[in-house]
């Protein structure tokens, strides 16, 4: 029972930390930079458009 209670407190603390991170504008900005810098779909979009054009 004690371990379960401790687990609940840890989960609540982790949840609080995540909420604070997500509400922080700097965190959001840095995440957007990482996502934008690592995902470039322009080549895939061109390939899709070319394939789509052939089958229409």
C-alpha cells in the first residue's frame, strides 16, 4: 500500500512538471524548432503530387 501511495505521489509530481514545461513559451519555441528542423516533407510532397498526377 505504501509503495502504491508513493507511486501516486511520483506520478502527480511528474504530471505537474510536464504541465509547467508545456505552458512555458520558451519550451514550446524550442520544441517547434526541433520539429521544424528535423521534418522536411517537401520532397515527399513533390513525389506524392507527381504520383497523384499520373493516376488521375
